[in-house]
C-alpha cells in the first residue's frame, strides 16, 4: 500500500467512526481533518467533499458484500435453488443486522443512494452478476429452464430489492421480512424451474 493509499484509508476509517457516532449530517470536513491530524486543505486533496467520503465507505461495504455472496457459488453440495436461497437470505440478514447495529449508517446510505444513483447501480450490478451465475448453474444441472440468465437475474433482483436494503424500505422486524422473503423465493424458484415468462424477455414481449 502506498502512502497515498494509506492516508486515503485512514480518512475513510476516521469518517466511519465519526459518522457512526455523530451521524453524517452533523459531521464536518474540518472535524474529519482534525481526526486525521491534517489540515482541511490537505483533506480536500484526497476527497472533494464529505459525500465522496461517504460514497467510498458505502463502496467498500458493497464490494465486501459482493465478495461474501460470491462464495456461495463455490460452496460444496448445494443445488442451484439452495444457492439462490443462501444468496437472498444472507443478503437480507447481513444487511439488516449491519444497519440495525449502526442506525446512523442508514441515514448516510439514504443520502448516498439519492445523491449518487450511479454508485447504487454499480452495487446492484455486482450482485446481479452473482445471481446470473447461480441461474447458469441451475441450467447446467437441469434444475432451471431459463434461456437468458442475465435477464432472469435482473427480474430476481427487482423482486427482492426490498430485502437487500430492508431498513431503507420498511421498519418490519427481521422475522417478518424472512417470512415474506420465503414466499417470494418459492415463487421465483417455481418460475425458474418451469421456464416462466417472467424469466424470458421474448415470452414477455409475445404475451404483452
């Protein structure tokens, strides 16, 4: 790691601590500079503004989540349907607990999502790639009948987005969210196994 990278990470780590304690909106760049024992001018050399630091924190978390979810692809002895279950429920539980433990992070995540939608789309793309690979594995094993895994992954993500970022959409407890997700999961798997029109854009167009 270069000196520049080390300082970059130092700023991110300091911002995490301050955002989690005081909240994003109540934190100033001057305070972050003080925490990092540097001048505000020097801090601006690394990040143009506070929102850029918040985005870096969210990106780091998003990439870690995608890496954790990718491990589902190589877990031994799991069918494609089981891997999909693991993906959806891991995503829900890990995000729910993370946001529940650090409620001030919800505020930051909402602001970053609203102000930087392209960042949010990057994270969704990473997760869709894992979903598409799960569907491909299901096709290869004969479990699923999906002509376009990428399209199916997009539809799965659209149907389960509420469970990927639960506290941004609802205040339901985890138990109720898991009950809802179980029902959605069963519908999705039935569609994947039966080659439903929702998993095939060509069938959608034909039936429209």
